[in-house]
């Protein structure tokens, strides 16, 4: 009972910590969705779309995906006549960069600079789109969409009704968060008390070593990979408190997770667009692994260089 109680308390605390971020952002973004603001931003971004091989109207699903969620973005794509290549470029971009404000704010709560999260996610999205546009010469046929609900919001009029809709969306979002975070924290607490967490960390150690990070980040890595960035952040908040995760490992884990998280849901959700989903998953995994390894390598070299400099200064002062 003690284990369950501790896990429940940690789950509730984590839900409260993340909920304070998610609720106001969801409320504001939902309200903006019923105003012309998103359309204005899309028009402003339209000239940039041509640089990555997309029509100006493609800015709308990108905006919706980043300020709302993937479902809203896919709903917008389903209303457009796009080529297979254009849909695939949008899918790649959205897989790297979506739900940007909430997930970036959650990562910032852990201690990651929001500028780093935004730079990595938006950088990967636009760079991958540019590469695909540059090197893929096929995909000129019109995309054939599968059957799916468009995901567009119902007509709501009046600021009171719109605000209520925003509060409803925010509350549902927190409830969904709690349904995953609380059982997850209870499970992790059970693993800790039975020493299963150490065994799990050892199983993950070859992968974490390859990425250049320590074993005590393995639970966060697995949680974010399968459940999403917000849930990975929830686990990391506890890991920082209890396991003494270093700042370097914190950044490396989140660099991996901002590139590749919730791999099952975020991959399967693109099936209705009629595009091949295996390349999406493989590209995300490969990019996340390579990016994390490169950053870890550069970070290690900078640390060694700093250590050598400090030793040189100490030796100089002694003389």
C-alpha cells in the first residue's frame, strides 16, 4: 500500500505541475482557433512554403499542427488537393514539430531552455522538408486520402461559448494527461521499490551508451518514446529530484525526445493520409539517434577541452 500511495501522490503532483502549464496554453490556443489570427499567420508564412516545395495554403495545417495538435493538422490536409510528395513533406514536418507551445513549455519546466526545444524542432522540420523537396523527384500524383473524421472544430459563436469550449478542451487535455501519468508513476514506483528499475536501466544501457547518456535516464527515454514528450517530462521531473540526473544528460534526453517521441501514436495517425508510414518512423528514429550522438560527442570534447584548460591554469598558478 505504501508503494501505491507514493506512486499516486507523485502522479498527482506531476499532473498538477504539468496541468498548470497545459491548461492556460490550451485555453488561449483554442480561443485563437476561432479567430482570424491563425489565417493571418498562415498568409505571412506563405512565401516560405515555396522554398520547401509546398503551396501557400499548406501553411494552414502546419500552423494548426503546431498551435493545436496533429488531428487538427490532418483535418486541414484532408480538405486540400495535394500531391503525394507534398503530403509526405507535411507529415515529416508535423512529426518533428507539433503541439509546439504546450510541449515546449513542458520541457522548459524540466529545465530545458525553450529556445533549444524550438530551434531543434523547427530546424528539423524545415531542414527535412527542404531535403525531401530537393532530392525526391517522384510523388507527383494526387494523394488519395483514407476515411477519417476531419477533426475540424464545430461552429461556435460568441466569446462566452468560445471561452467555454477552450476550458472544456483544456480540462479534457489534463484529464487525458492524468489517465496516463498517474498509472505510469505508480508503475515506476513499483519498479523502484522492487529494484526492477535497475534491471530495466541495464537492459537500456547499450542504447543509452550509444547516445552518450547515463543509465538513470532510461525510464524517461522509454516513457517519452512511447507515451509522448509531456509524459517523458513528467518522469524526468521525478528523475531530477530523486536520481540526480545531470544537466548534460537532461539536455541529451530531450534532444532525442523532441525529435522522436510518441512513436506509435504519432506514426499511426498519418495512415489516413495514404502515405507510407514506415519511412516516417525510420526517419524520426535515425535523425534522433544521430543528432543526440553528435551533440553528445561535441559536448564531451568541449568538456575535455575545458578540463585541460583548467588544469593548465592550475599548473601555471602553482608555478
